[in-house]
C-alpha cells in the first residue's frame, strides 16, 4: 500500500481503464486485468502455485511472471498486489501463510525491482473489503461496516462511512487468551471436522465479541464459505445486519486493482 488513497471515482472517467490485480495466497497466486469501472476481469484469471518457501524473492519472481503473462495489457497499467500481511509504508510487518522473512521486508522496493515499475501493495482482506464496498455487498453503505474474510485464517477490513481503516487484523482478536484466527476460521471447520452448528457457535462467539467492541451496522462475511451462507447466517445472533460477500473469490485481486489505480492517481 503506497497511499491512503481517496475514493476511486467509478465514473465514465474510469471506463475502459484497466489495472492488474494480483492476490497472493498461501497455496496460489491469482491475477487478472480488471476493468476499473465495472470490476469485471477483462481476461480470464491466471493462477500460479505459490512458490515454497514463499520468500519475498520467490514471490516477487512469480508476480513478475504474472505481469508478463498479461502481455496484452498496456505496460503502464497500474499493478496492485494483495498479500496476507500488514503493510505499512511499503514495508510488510507480518506474514501469514507466507515465509516469515516477509516481516520487515521493503516490499515496495522488492516489487519495484522485480517489475521495473512500482506496484501498490496492501493487505488481502483490505483489498477484498475495498471490492465489496465498491461493487458488492457494501456498496453505498455508510456507518461502520466490518468485512470478515473466513478462509485459512480470518482477515478483516473495517470501514467508516466508506473509508477504510487499514490493517485492522481483527481476525486475531483473543477470547480468554486464545487467538480467534485459527479457531473460528473456515479452515478450522474442515480441519477439526466440525459440524456446521459446532463451527457456527465459534463464529457466533467471535462476531459477538467483535460487535461488543466495534458496534458495526453491517457485517459482510467473505471467503469461499460465503457460498454456504445458508448454512450459517440464519444461526447467527448479532445486532448488526450480517450478509454474505458478493464479489466471490476474485474480490482480493479486484480490490488490489482498484487501489493500484487510486494510488497511481493520488
Ligand atoms: C492475517 C491477515 C490476513 C488474513 C487473511 C490472517 O492470518 O493475519 O493479515 O488478512 O489472515 O489472509
């Protein structure tokens, strides 16, 4: 993330403008060119297996490979990269499901060197949240909106009147000294073979705690599990309205593309 970018004008001005969005995950790296007005992918998504170990150098090389794959996209198209890490002033400060050597890495410089141009780097949940607020379940929503992504871990993106509070890491709230992230994630349900009811009681506890701290007006549940919303949304009892995300698995890369465009304009 290179800026605290202003709102992206989704006006005719952005019509036909494309940025490349790339979403780095623990097992795969997804990328696609994104139409900045509609959020649609202008070419099929490309997938590269995340190098193991996912060191900064290895991931930067994969990101370069991704950029080169979309050779038909103009060379000056902004590039946004979503990563499972806190990113402050271009430095990655944490590392989840990627090599620990990311912590303290000057990622801005790393990608600039690898790509021969700057890239805009941001937390993956923040990127997914930006996409949801722009075009998905949070569109035109004011007040406090909490986007929670449930996958291998729990990511969060917090918005007040549409403005993102970067790097909130609310997935790591602790209850009785235990990190909620591995406990209430979507992966925990599968790994521990939990029934929906068992898993929902964890999610309920997590969301109730988050609600007691933040009092959101709207909670958007993202991650692959949002497709199974029927299984768990009716069981949740929180005051906030809770809805599934609408942008699907591409929300991270779409949000990264939006942010890259906003940063390039700033
Ligand atoms: C990380 C977050 C990330 C989330 C989803 C968490 O473990 O701490 O930075 O957004 O996983 O990948």
